C-alpha cells in the first residue's frame, strides 16, 4: 500500500474513502501519521472538506497520489446514463478535481501521481451487441 510506505518514510498521509468502515481498516494498516477523511472523491464538496482539513493541519501538500478506478462492464446497447456517470465520475471527474483542488496548496516542486484501474482485454462481443 503506497500510503503505508509514505507514512513509514515520515510523511503525513491523508486518505479518503466513501465507506467509513473501510477507511478505518486502511488507517489501522497504515499506522502512524495517517488521517482519514470520509468522502467521495467524485464529490466536489467532499474534496473541498478534505483539502480544508489538510490546509488547517499543515498548510500545504507536497505529493498528491490520486488513485481511483471502477470497472462496470455492460454491452454497448445496454449502457445507461447512470452507469456512464458512475464510472466517469469516479475514473475521470474524481481524478481531475482531486488534483485541481490540491493545486492551491502545492508549492513548486510538488508531485502529482495518478493511478487508476485497468480492465484486461475482453472479447468485443462482451461490449458490443453483435
């Protein structure tokens, strides 16, 4: 877990997640120096609350490690707007605004690391109604 490595190296680590139970488990695993802020990375207000917490505690961000990704397969003819919104809100919108909202707290030389999910190759017939 990357957050654990950062904490082991002495960094203050802030993590966020939608489910408090999972967030608490992650904090336990990371250990010293970790703070959890419950929220949804695709929700602007939740990101504002996260960065306000960081600003109050430390005033700056040195590294943003944005890690998000969900995969929900559906045949092309069966994709609904709610499915599209859920996937893109997490995989794209969440990443963009996580970084954008961190920028005012970052100094020259700061680092942004983006990671996401990867979906293995699947037969085209799984995605397209043939």
